[in-house]
C-alpha cells in the first residue's frame, strides 16, 4: 500500500486567508484533513492609491509563515498558494508577491477573474448532480457569476464588488436602513443589466463560498432541518427571500446570537446576502442550492484529476460511491453478488405480478445493495443503525437530500417499524406510495443479505414462480446453504409483508461440479 500524500491549498481572499490540507491515500481516495483560517480582511488594508498597505503585507506574511510551519509539521508534499481579488486588484500586486517570495520563499499564483470563476464552476460540476445552472461566489472584494450547461462552462463574469466593499459603500451604521437597501438593490440591478447573457433559464442558482454557506446554515437552523451537512442543500426561491430579509433586518447583536452565522461575518453579511438574493430574483431561479465545494476544492480537483489524466469526473455519483466503499472496507465482490440476487428477486416479483415496478426502484435497489449494512464496519450488532447514520451524515456528491435519505433507509433496512421511526423527523418528504417502495426494496436487501449470511456466495441463482399458497423462490446453490436458509426463513417475513403474499424458499443444490 502506497503511503498517503498531502497537498495544501492556500487561498488568499479579501476577507479571509485559508489553509486546507487534502490527503490522497494509496487507493486514490482524498479527504480534507485540516482546514484553518485567519480573518485578515486584506481589503480593509487597501489605501487611497489602491495599494495594499505595508501593514496589510506584513499581516499576510505573518499568516503565511504560520501556515508554512503547520504544513511542515503535517509533512505536506506540495502547496498550491493562490490569491484572488484583494491582491489581483491592488496596484502594487507585483511588489506584494515579491515581498512574500523574499520573506517566505512562497510563489503565489495570482488567479485571473476567469480562473477564479472557473475553479468555482469546476468544483460544482465535480461534486454535485447539477448539470445546468448559474453559480455565484461572493468574496470580500469580488463576486463571480457563471452559467454552465451540460456541465460545460458557457459564460462567466467577475463583478468588482464583494461583501467587504459593498458594506463600506452602502452601510453607514450597523444595520442596513431601508434607504440603504434600496440604493444597494438598484446598484445591483444596474450591474446585472450590463451583462446580456444574465437572463432567466429556469435553472438553479448554486452558491459557493462563505456567504452562501452562512446563509444556508442559518436557514437550516431556522427550519430545524434534521440532517447533517449543507452540501447540495436546496431551498426554493421564496424561502431564499425570507431568509435574506431575516438576515438584513437584524442588528449585529441579534445576528451574533443566530445559529449558523459565523462571528467574523456579522458586520458584512447583510449586503452580501442581498447580492445573492437579488441575483436569484433577477434570474427568476426556481431554487438556490449550496455547493460546499468551491475555489479550493476546484484547485485540488484539477491537481488530482491531472495526476489521473482526467479533465473532470465522468460520474460524480459513482465517484462518491467508490470513495465510500473504500472508506468503510466494503467487499465489492460480495456486494456485486447481492445486486445479482436482488435483481433476480425484483424481476421475479414483476413477472409474477406481485408488484408494479416504479422507474426509480432499480437504481435505488442497486445503490442500496452496494452499501447494504456498511455500518458493520463500526459494529456488527448495531449495523443497521450505524448504516443509517453513516449514509445520512455523508455528503454523497451527486445525490440530493431526499435521494440520500432514501438510500440510507433501504441500505439499513431492519423492519417497517424502524423505517417509520427513522422517517419521523421528515414528515413532508415521502408519501405513502414512496414509503411502500422503500419497504419493498429494504426487505429485498435484508433478504439477500440473509441469503449470503456466510459470505461465501453459495446461492448463485434465484427464480420466482407462483403456487396456490403464494410465491416460491427457487434457490440454486453450489454447496450446502444450511445457514443461509435458516436466516432466509427468518427474514422473509419482511418481504411477505411488503407484497402481502407468502413466500416459500426451495433449495436445489447443484454441487460444485
């Protein structure tokens, strides 16, 4: 097994400077290992002549020196330091980079506004299920907007204003007045009108970066959202307006008490969320989705994909599954076998008219068999509960929240009673038809897991037929399936209940010839 290697991305923004260490292991899996930031507010150190002041430069160098010693301690192999608007727009940017190079030996890559927009877009298409959309990333000193279609970048623009600069220009006190908000909105609308490609396409707006992250965290806390994670979290356009109004109307003291809002953003949040809200309204987007992957992940993906000779992940969802299977030591051979048996049961139930198929079922059944009872990795006895928690707390890239919950419920299926219990916190999500579906698929997963109890893949074929009492499952085996049969007889009651028919298991041993 190769040793893991660590790569650090240093993102020098107008508001904060971040150091993120990614680790790539011998299987080619990657994890974010460490993420620290310094709120340097470089944009507040820009002088009248549009230069970064000596004080700003020394604060930058001091932060970078802390990061360098941190990365040395963690044996980071390669560092990718980039700078965005604050330094890009400073008239002394060459001098800044030279001073940093002299003090730290670090070569900072100055990103153009195109590159900054590109890395945000790239992070979205490599980590979400969204193929057509707009993206917005509002930093301290600039706001990047892109339009992408079929996962390809079509248009991009970098507006020369951000959270810090809008606050300086449009907010005198600690709360934005009605008049200030009106002026800000008309300024934003004017700015949007200058771009002729900025027009409604009926696609979602995807938020990237700190402002969007805070906006979504606040919404989740206000609506008591019961799942972990903000990646791919979606709210509709009306709800977005409500949350923006909520944030804009509060004093810094009220904001300081808001769950989900980070303390160092309290004084600049109102103009920034107003900009996102106005853009969403201008584009008449149906919904706003959060991508917790942005510029830094985009840079890392470029590095990672280049090492593997790829431009982007061919299939985001597949990449996510592969990652998860390796993380929890899933035996792919056994799970391929479970898929094989589950398909034969599902098809057999359709052919004997025991069920009416629904279009989403085969894909969900296969996904659930791939991850069936993966919680065993933590503890054999409570594998069902652990499975549910592992899947619902993992931000499966390429799956929305509903799909992720459905996958968790089917992969961890124990009984209809437990399914209902798990779902109590999500009353609106699934109707009774969908619950019936989840019960059916879950009980198939539970049965095929029982039919490979000894993990020897002894039952290699399964046919379904009918008799006067109900259904007969004919199991062809290569060896004595004694334990599989005992467990199968115990566990078939869940499927019997789901299809409201009796099931008889019959074994035909073929020997290993």
